[in-house]
C-alpha cells in the first residue's frame, strides 16, 4: 500500500481520465442523473467527471491517500462526491444506499485473491444495485496474456512531468498468479513495486457473474464497444445486469 501512497501525487499523470471511458459510462447512465458507485476509484477522475454531469457519486478506494486527494479535488471544484476509504470486499458494511450503476475499471478486480473473493465482491455489488442496475467491469484480457505469454504492457509516458511508468508481467503457473512489477521513473528517482494478480479469464468472469445473480452479461474488447476477441483484445469490458 505504501507504493500507492507514494504514487498518489502522480496518479493523474499516469492514468488520466479517458474520454472513451466517460462516453462508455454515460451510455449506460443516460440523460437523467443517477446514483453511481465508483469502486477502486483511485484519485477519482471518473467520479468527478460524472459528478459534474449532475450524478450523485459515491467513490470507494482502499488507499487513504488517494481518497484524500479525491476529497480535496471535489472540494476545490465544488462537486458532491461521497469519497470513502474502504475495502471493496466490505461494501455492504460501509455503504447503506442502492445504486443505478456501479463500475470497477482499471484492472482493479484482479487485485482480489482468486475466484472466492471475486465471487464475494460480485454478490456484494449485486445486493446494492437497484432492480435495473448495472455493473461495469474492465480488466486486462488475461485470455490473451496467458495464451501469448505476454510479459509486459506498453510503457506509459507523460512528457509534461518527465514520467515513465513501466509495467512487467511474470506468470507463475503453479500459483496461477501474474506477478505485476511496476517501475515509476520520475523526478530523478525510481519507485518499484510488485504485486500478485489473479489472471481472471473471460469464461470464469461470465460464470461468476451468473452465479452471483446477474442475468445479462455483455462483453466488449474496449470502451469503444469493439467485439471482444479472446486472442486479440487487449482489454475485457463487461456490462452485467
């Protein structure tokens, strides 16, 4: 967690709010403001963008520094975002509202430790969605990562602040974990971190969603609604209701 505290001040340079993501979310929000839940929100770029449009947004992240950053930005922008520090596995303990849309993007879901935790999370979200509510999840396409032995993701560079963010994958078949090493080069220093990720395959996610009570599940290969292709898509975007 210390690593994420250290990179919190660079977070928006590494992961700027994407127009395609906002457009995709808006498609499912519609014209009438909704109650939105942003899970693993980071510094809250998407929460702020959706709040600007009149939506009532609750945002949750495990990292207190990220949440404080979001609270500061919301205050400065005079936006109403309910930013909470909490574990995505304990949503039912920290939330007492229901939502029209919940989203968990940025490959956050696979930080959970395997199918059991992912199943618990999906069920917890289902319990706080309204009858017509939807869950949007985006992760890396691990079907492609495993079948093609992908060992790295493209380096993120931001010339404005002289930043490089390198991302390296190492798959351990015995543990069925992808060890995700990141190297942040900025201001003449290097910050390294390595965390295990669960390489959730598309068929596993579909099965877990159905088991959690989601009846309709749609898959996309990106936020521009491209067809999901197991061997070619870089991302897996799922809309479940």
